[in-house]
C-alpha cells in the first residue's frame, strides 16, 4: 500500500451525548438528573473524526459527518467542522437509544452519499452496547473492520490494526468498508480559535428521517444501583489487612 495517493470519500458517524461527567443522581429516587446538563461529542466519536481527517489530510478527499440527533446537535457538527470535517448532516426524528433503529436511519443516509470508508467509534459512553457497527455493516453489505488502532488505506483496499486482549491483529478489506475505532487510535486535536470561528459560519443540513422509528425495546429502569460503601482509613497497613480480607470473604459468599 506504500506510495499510493488516492482521494477518499469518508463518512464519519458522530454521537452526541449528555456530559455524563457532569451528571448527578437524585439520592431519593436514584434517577439521573439531566436538567441543565450540557451535551458533548462522545469521546470515541472524536477519535473517529480525527482518524477520518488525518486520512483526508494525507491522501485528499472529503469527510462528511452525520449525527442522528436533534436541532441541539448542530453545535456538535460545528465542533466537527472545526476539527476538519467538510460537510455535516443532522438526522432527527428519534430520541431513543435502540441501535437497530439507529442503524436503519443512518444506513439510509449513508446509501445516499458516495463513500469509500465509514468510520465510527466502536461503542459509546451512554450505552456501551457496541452493536451499531455490526448492524450497519449488515445493512450496508460492506465489511466491518472493528476495534481499529490504526488505518492504512490503499487504492482499492484498507488495512487496519485491531486491538485484542492477548495480541493485536492486522486485517485488510476491499473498499468500501466500515471501520470502528478504539480510543488508542489517536489523540483528537484541539482546533485553533480561527478554525472554530470559521466553522460557526458553515452550513449544516438538518433532515427529518424518512425511516419508521418505532421500537419494541422498553427501558425498565435507568436508576443508579444502590451503593452502601463504607470508608475506613488505616494509618498502618497491617492493621487494615484483616478488615479487607473479611470484606472480600463476605462478597464471595
């Protein structure tokens, strides 16, 4: 794959979530308090954006960002623009988190655009299902290269290094392909002020999904688990060992 310079059309899928680092739980109900909590781009989506932009910068081409969200998602698109995304779409019409619905809606938009690669995070911090890449791959009928920590495109194929528990694996596939990235792939850039200002002036296309978004999935509870933590501080380590052993034995019963 060395010495090949081909411009690529890249679609990057961006997930916007509530800033869970700022979220608190109502101690009386166990329910999360979402009022006043700002939205942000999910961390792995930033890794996906960075991976797509780096490929564009090296080989040429275009990066198109897609968010399945609401009018509030335009702020995330502007941030993606500042990071180097060229064009952006917000698809609205569903507020749930069913990956099957999300996959159907996103795949319809993806099919309407030219693409060589679709890049997204391998999961998201609000659900951690990790199901979306596989569902998209099946609907689009393109190969999935998952958990990538490096991407090396060629003329008609792409090679990735996949992170695994014991050792990494190198995989290759024909194009077009869908690639889900792990956090280790890069360090997302902090765009300069002038680029942020420029991004705020770019057009964002907001569309209503034409896909039926009914879902059979029902959330039974989103309450935080009850925690009865006890904190004890031992100035001398040896005196704390019996207590730690006792707690571990009780937990194993």
